[in-house]
C-alpha cells in the first residue's frame, strides 16, 4: 500500500466529512459507523488502479469515497437481513437503534455516493457504478432466495458471490481505467482482475466462518451456518462427502443448529475436504487475477495490486 499511503490518509479525513450531516441524530449514527472502520480494500483498489493508469487523483478520490459509501450501505442492509448484533466487534446500527434506522441510513449513504459520482463528471464512471450497485442488490436478493437451499450448485453459488461481493471490487479497479479514458480492452482486464479478487475474497470469508476466530473476523464464527447461508465448503461437502454424512449435516442444519451442532458441522466439512477444496479455489481465482495484470508495466502500483489480491485469496490461512 506504500504508493497510496498519503491518499488513504486523506481518504479517512474526506470520508468523515462525507458522513457529516446537519441532523444531530444522523451525525450520531454516522459517528458510530466510523468507529468500526473496515480494511478499505475497495478504495485502495480505486487509488491503485488510478495510479497505475495515471488518472485524475481528485476524481479518483470521489470514486473511492463513493465505493466505500456504497459498501457501507450494503453492510447496513445486510445486518438487518442477517439480524446481526455485532460487526467488526462493535454493535450494529440495527441492534443499537433499530432496523428502520439501519435501512434508512443505508439509503442515505447510497444517495451520498451517487452525489459524489455526479461531481466526478464522468458518464462512464456513473454508469459502471450504477451497474455494480444493481448487481449487489441482485446478489443480496438471490442470497435470500437461497437461504436453507441445500441443493444449490457451485454455478449458482459463484454467480451469487460475483454479484454480491465481487461487483464492487470489479468497479473499484475499473474506475482508474475509466477516469484515465483507457480503451475497452484495458478496462475489461482490470475489471476482470477485480472480479476474480472479489470472488477469492468471498471464498476466504466463507472459510473464516468455519475455521476463523471471532478475534479475526469481528463476528461470531458459524454465523453462515446458523443463518442457512450456503457456502462453498458446505456445497463441496454435501456433494462429495457421501450420503450418510450429507444426511447428518442436513439433519443438524434443519434443526436450528443448536447444542454444538455448528461445531459438529464445521468439523465434518473439514474432514470431508470442503475447507481444502475452497482454499484451492480461492488460490485459483487469485492466480487468475495475477495473470490479468501481466501485461501492465512494472510499477509500485502494480506490485501493490498484486499484494492486495494475495491478501484477499490467503487471508484465512
């Protein structure tokens, strides 16, 4: 992250300004949101791709702020959907206030994001972010549709996480190419790089739910299993772990996942090779992402793009 250190520092100041509001209540909620700072991976990708492509740094800042606002908005909505009480070790907005506040704050952040994108004065950027936001919404809806659907296949799973998670990684990387007015082929490669990194990131997140710790994840381990979310390690185990094991897992999952059932399912997923399979898939997507950068000239920005991609693929290991 060395080449964008100053930009990330400035980003934090600008992000706080973005979240300021005339309403004392809205300000109170945004101050709470600021206490649970994330990794800022999406803004980092905007800055790195913009640096690599020599894009306008002021417009890159607007895009970075917008993508983090959109990401934060989706988390506020996610917390309502998941009935989550904590995120990153802190109380969620819906648990500290209520679901209505969380939903409306998410909507508020979406509107803030698109006001910033209008200021960037780039129709291409506005179009790309609009499409990405639409994909996120579709991904969230499809995920709800598949809650407790233990027959979902890998194809549907990858389509879901591409929309829900990878879409914002993809547009973050593409933003630099758009602002630098690169050709469509260049835009497509850097966009696909972000998409693959986002998929690797989500697979790693799946793994953290099984083999992680609350100290690392900031949320209760096993949440996905409790909420009926279908993840790659579980899909693999249900399809390849044998009928007796599959029937036992389904019985445990359909009975509320209580009294040690989460730990038992997690153990069976590991014993069946589900964790190892998912790790290999994350590494595969990470490697494919690296290869998409091979044509770019060697710079500090390119090196950092590869480092962030590596983190996304390996963060649970």
